[in-house]
């Protein structure tokens, strides 16, 4: 159980998107998943993909019995990205691009041009919270592969919370799990063929606040399962594809980097990326000493890797231009399930978290076939 889980770019969340892109006739350079391709070949009138943020294999196994509706329909397990941040993973899912191709690699990134760490979803200084205006070099994370298909027979829909604002397509705003299910049911009830790409920020938000193994999370995941069962029974000629961007684990302790003196003095800037996968830019001449001291002080809770080694080993994909954003070293939280508190105003002490190479890397592929396809 102590072996790290490496992203498998032939069997990952990205390959779900690759399979859907191929089905829609959109450009695709990535491997497809045979089990999903086979189901898509049936030719369902409605194809619905739903990403429930954080609803990985571990949260499902901890909160649902084996005979639950949701677990009964798990047909395959895939890996998330590394880091398994929402920024990185959902951008892979939406754009069908590898992490090195899109650059949305973590919650916080360092940009040499402005000399700051930036919370890239918020465009705020990671340490001070100051709002920033700068020319981001990152790719467009809203440019979904589904907008570039050649199949004109399927109308493209998205279902997003209000803070995600796609610039094209037919979007429905859904700020709750209930609203998401209502939107999907409405779209599938319309005439014609429909492809739906839907995203819910739950149960990730609840697990961050309360943990994976708590009553609040259990109730929410049970509700999602019950709603999926009811939706599947109400739909006809529809394939429901349900997955997640990553999983979560219960945080079992905190490493407060704000109290670190010696190693901070060797850094060009404060650590960034994410709190279970922090990234370090080290001053010239300090790299060997930094690695040695980091391992001595934090090696039980965080494994330290040279970024160049991870890039060569395809942890972020085998193509792309954004590796320079990843600094000199990246650490991954180990199975002690600690979270590093990075220097910033009002840091979060999450009770559940993700982004390391442990159980949070495993994601289910759930396929639910709604009624037999009517004959033409």
C-alpha cells in the first residue's frame, strides 16, 4: 500500500476525454479507453459525462457498500493527473490536453516575469491575496475538446457552476448537485441528440471541510448515488458516464512550512503548487544541500523528487512546453497523509485533501446505460 501511484497516460482521466473526443470527431492525440469506446459505439441519443469533483475510488469505498448503485456500475479504474489538483485535472478533462500542454499544473504557480506566486484560478498573489493583472502564459482552460468535433448531429451542452463561464456553446448554470441533475434531465428530455459535459464541485468541497470519512460526506455521496439511480430510471436511450478529477484522503496531520527557517533561506520564492505536492525553486548552489536537509527533516511525510526526473519519466505527459513552471523539486505527500501549510494569509487546514501520489490518484469510470436503444 506504500507504493506511489504514477499517472498512466494510457489509462487516466485524460483518456476518458480522448475517447469522447474521438467519438465527437474532435482532434485527439491521446489513447482511448476500449471499454468506453465500445459503449459509445452503441449510438445512444444522449451522451452525458458528469465529473463529481473529488469523488475518487477511496471516498466511494469508504462511504458506500459494495452493492450500492454507484459502486455496482464502476466498470474500470483510471489514474488522475499529478499533481491531482482540480486546476490540473479538470483542465485535462475539459481540453483533452496533457499537463505539460496546458500549464494549469497546480493551485499556485510562480511566474518569473512578475516575481510572484499566483493562485491561478483567482489571479491573486498566493501569499498576500492581492488581486493581480498580468498576461498569463497558460493555455485557455475553457476551450473544451467538445467544441471542436465534426459530428453535427450532437448538440453540445455544458453544465457548470456560475463561476465557470465558457465562451461558447450552450451552458446551463448549476450551483448545486440538485440543480445539476435537473439540468441534465431537462436537456436529455429535449428532442434530438445531445452531448452533455457537466461538472460539480462536490463532494470535494464537503470533504475538504469535514473529511472523507465523516457523516456529512457519507450523506452527500449517498445522495449523489440515489439521484443517479433515479435519473437513470427516468431516461431513455442515454449513456451516463460518471467520473471524478481525483479522489481525496483524510488529512492526518500538518507540516507548517511557515516555521521552516533553514530551507526557506535556500529558496528563490515561497513553495507553491499545492499543499500535498509543494514545488520548490532553489537558489543556485543550494540544490544538493536543500535535498539532503529536506529528506532529513520531512522525508517521512514527503518524498522529494527532482522535477527534471519527473518530466523525463512522463509524470506530466510526453509533450508540452510548461515544464519550466515546476521549479527544481517537487514533493509528494506519503501515506502518512500529512498536509503542508504553505506561507500565505489565512491558510486552510483542510480535513480532507488530495494532490499527492497516494490513494487520491485513483478514479472510477462509472457507466450507466439507460434503457435499451430504440430501433430505428
